[in-house]
C-alpha cells in the first residue's frame, strides 16, 4: 500500500517493535539501501542519498553516547551541509544555533556534554540540530520514548508549534493513547502500511488488532478516543487463579503460575523493547 503525506501534515507512525517504523522513517531520508517502489520527498525521487529540506531526530536510545561532544557541537553538526569550504561553524551558524537553543529552552546547557543531560533535554538538542538546517519536513523517531509525562507534553506542544509554522512533522511513537490519538493523522505499520488517516477512523479494534497482533479494544466516549491495551482477559484469569490458591490454602506448586497465552507474551515484549 502506498502512503502520501501532504505538506504541512502532523503524522504519527505507530506499530509494534520490529514493525518497520524506523525503516519507514529512514526510507524517507534515503537511508534504506534497498527499497522496492519509490520514495518521493518534496517532489523529488529519493535514491540512496538524503533529500534536501528534511531534518531528522534519531531515537535517543540509538545514539552513541561515548562520543565526547557538547550541546553546541551537536547542534552545529546540523549545519554541515550548508557549510562552505570550512568544517567549523561561522558567526551566522553560531547565532542561529544560539537562537534555537534559546527557543527550545536549553540555552544554559550549550557547553554541557550531551551525555550528562536528561532524556528530554537530549531530545531538544537533537531537535535543535535538525532545525538548524531550516527543514520543511521534520522526521522524528520516537521522540516521546523514555521521558516523563510533563516532558512528553512539552515535546508534543513544541512539535505542534513547529507544525503551526508550516513544518511537516512525521514522528513514530509507541504511545497510542497519550500521543497518537491526539495527532490529526496516524499511520499503522506492521511490515507494511496497514492503514492511515484520522485516528477517529483508523483506530478501530480491527485495524489495531491487525497492527499489534493482539486484541485491542477501542472505547469512544464524549469525543475521547481510548485504546485499552491491557492484556485481554488477564484480570479474570488471575482472579480465577488467586481464588483457587486462596481456597486451597496457597498451594504454590499447583496454582502458582497463571498461564499466559502466546499473544500476551508478544504484548509484553513490545513494551520491553
Ligand atoms: N518493509 C520491510 N521489508 C523488509 N524488512 C523490513 C521492513 N520493515 C522493517 N524491516 C526490517 O525489520 C526490522 C525492524 O524494523 P524497524 O524499522 O527497526 O522496526 P521498529 O522501528 O518499528 O521497531 C529491521 O531489521 C528492518 O530491516
Ligand atoms: Mg524503531
């Protein structure tokens, strides 16, 4: 199935671990060596080389933190493609980086080593690096993974503000309720595109169950969309197990383990990843 993202969109890519979210994002960046079919970005075919006008924020967990580099230096890296014959930043580059760090609320951290920052601060640093080249499209891989609720909200509002200035935002996320259901457009992937569109229409039990390989119930109430991703029937199963244990006087050997069906295991792994 093909996927078209209109200019100015704010898109969330969801799917279980290993479903191809990162691969889809990397294909947009021309970083997937073999792609069957074509990828077009801003009207041009992407063929193995990064397209102009796209800023990328990698998943923080995949960054090599042993590399000794400061916040400022990371942000300057985003300028390299614009740089003239010299690899070091010029005065305009420095001013632009400083402005972005200020805008993102991390100006005070400019001289700090990125390794010493919190997850949310690191996310902002990489966001600044992506923005310094003034992209028309911003691609982010799980920008809300591993940060607290307040930081997650801040990041989403920041991305909303950037989107309001006309930047197309494409981000992957694991968080169906807290993130994806609030975005105007979602794409469900599992080895390919399962569905895409307004979460109101796309987030159905059928589509999400096909995407995650586990049954997910979708609840709608007062304009609120909620995906119940608790292991299906687990509570009843555990109640049953515990009631038996209680009645039998706590015989651990006979009733100590609740049997988990295969799909519950898969669900668990998804959260661990
Ligand atoms: N459409 C695809 N065709 C073939 N291999 C794929 C495809 N999408 C993903 N893969 C492979 O599956 C693995 C996991 O993909 P990845 O994009 O990292 O998933 P996610 O980011 O959703 O966890 C990678 O090894 C990738 O090469
Ligand atoms: Mg990934």
